[in-house]
C-alpha cells in the first residue's frame, strides 16, 4: 500500500483528470519521459525502490528508470509494481530492456481479467545496464506507483536458450489524436467539424443552422434579420428600414394601390373640378350630369359640392351625392333649383378620406 502522501497526490491526479481535455500523452512529461533522461536506481543490499506518478490524460504517460547490475555479476531480477489509481479500474504496467533496446521482459498480472493493482516480472540472466519503462496502459489511465527491484546473483553458470524464451511484444501505445482545428467566423470551413456552430462573416452556406437570425454578407432582402441593418436595395423594398418614402415612385393607381409601395398607403386622388353639362328635376331633387368620370378616378364614394360662380367657394346647400359614374361623366343629386345650377355650373368632386 502507498502512504498518505501518495493518496494526496492521487487526489491531485483525479482533479486533473476531471478537467483534462485532449492532451498529448507526452505533453507534460519530464526528462524521464525518454530513455536518455531515465532516472537511476541504485541497488542497496541487492534491492532498489522508487516512486512516481504517470498519467495518460495529464500528458505524462511514461517514466523511465535505469538500473546497472554490478560489474561481472549476473542473476535474476524480480520486479514488482504497485499503484494507487485516482479511481478504480485504472491500470499501470512496465517492461524491461537492455542497453541495446532489446526487450527482456514485460509485467504480468494475476489473470487476464484481474483488476489487481500489482504487476510483476522476473528477468533471468540479468546483467549490465537495464532500462525499465513504467507507463499508464490506456487513454484515461493514471496512478501513483511504487516500484521494487530485487536482484539475486547466480551462483553458477546458467545456460539459457533464448530461442525458447517467450518474450511478449511490447504494448502498442495509442497514437496521440490529431489536434482539433479551431474555427471562428473569419476562418470558417464547412468541412471542419468545429465550424458546425459558427456563422461565417460572408458567403455562409444556404440554410446554415448557425446563421439563423443573422444577416449574411452580402445581405439578403428576403432575410428578416437584414431589414434593420442593410442599405436600401434597388428597387427599394418597404421592409428595409433604410428605404425612405422618397426612394419609392408615386402611387400609380390609387384605386388599385400597390401594397409594396408605401406611397400608396394613404394616397388620395386630387379633387376634380368639372362643369355641369346637364340638369333636370326629379322629384324634390335636381339631378345633374358632371363632365368627370372614372378616367379621372371618380367613383360613387366621392362627394361633390357646387361652387359659387367662378370662385372656389362652396355654395350654401350645394352638397352633391354621386350615384352613378361613367367613363367620362358622372351623375349626382343636389337640393338646388335648375336656375341656381345654371348660374353656378361648376362642381368640385373630392375622393373619400383614407
């Protein structure tokens, strides 16, 4: 078992794991992350011990150690690795190489499905300089470890047929994932997954979800997000705030107003002044025929008033009710005598207010 200090260190690893992102397996390793920087182990009464921490997600996956067997000695090297993980199930392992890079052995555990936090290995005929690699096995593995090495010197010659020694292949270290290419509105690339939630500053793909509610560049007059900010297009569009009334043409047909032309919203035809070309008595009223009709925009909704002489002043009691409209003339009723009409033969006809 590791001491209280190791437990505290493991807690720190757990905190780092909880915040870890996509970190390279050797991004934060020290010099001992490579064989050239291996930390030396010294045999004391044929025993050596060391402690450390390896963490795959923390970017310090591998620790190298180097052990030198005393000169002209050869024997059996027993290695034992124990560790405390930040959470259950995380695995560490080790393997042993000679100074020429040849693997001499690899750690083993109690069984294929064992979750024991102990791994061991024995190297027969160990001599010279040996390198030990302690590592976190899989992505997400980490732990604070203790490595114990015991050396037993051979008392006589031992002949080993290396061709019959089963040396397992070293574990395949997972490749570091490619770094995600960042994306913003200026470096937009539709093929980059990181751009999925980015709306580019210009030339956004049609219907791009991230651009919903945003005005594209160039602006689209049919996109409501553009109406408040885009310049007035040509022809002008009444939905665009930058289009003043002066940009729109005069209302061409007041009786059939163009809904896209704001100048037609409250447009009224100018009043028409025309002469009475006929009058006759019908009951209590005088029916007059006026020389103005639908060609001047007159309709039965218009109202008229007889003018006094050649002036623009209305004659008292001269209100005219238009009841029939032809192409060039219209008919109306008035409560005046035919003589009064003959002396005041002009009528001003006015369209209804909007």
